[in-house]
């Protein structure tokens, strides 16, 4: 049981790291788009400006999903690790 929980903890940790990296990349792109849209000439090419606005909407939606997933996985990992701490004494030999 403990071995299974430790494997699950590794998967959750990997997932949270992946999500953190993805969030960082998406936040960077979101900032680029927002800066572009703040430029006075941003709407001179209306077709491009509309496409960029649609991308911003999609990015914001995806960010919200990633934030929720990250938070859920992080809490699940913390709960799992707390449970493992009570099951495995600190001075127990490691396999």
C-alpha cells in the first residue's frame, strides 16, 4: 500500500511540475498579447487584432483550467504526503 502511495505521489509531483511549466509559458504568451493589444496601432489590422483577442480568450480559459488542475493535484499530493508521514516513521529504512 505504501509503495503504491509513493508511486502516486511521484506521479502527482510530476503532474504539478508539468502544470507549473505550462502555466508559466501561457502566462508569458498572455502578457505578450496584452502588451500588443495596448499598443495604439494594435487595431489597424483588424483581422489580426480579432484573432489575437480570440487567442487571449482561449489562453485565459486554459489558464483557469490549469490553475484549477494544479491546485487540485497540489492538495492531493500534500494530503498523500501527510498520510505517508504517519505511515512511515522518519527513522524507517528506505527501500
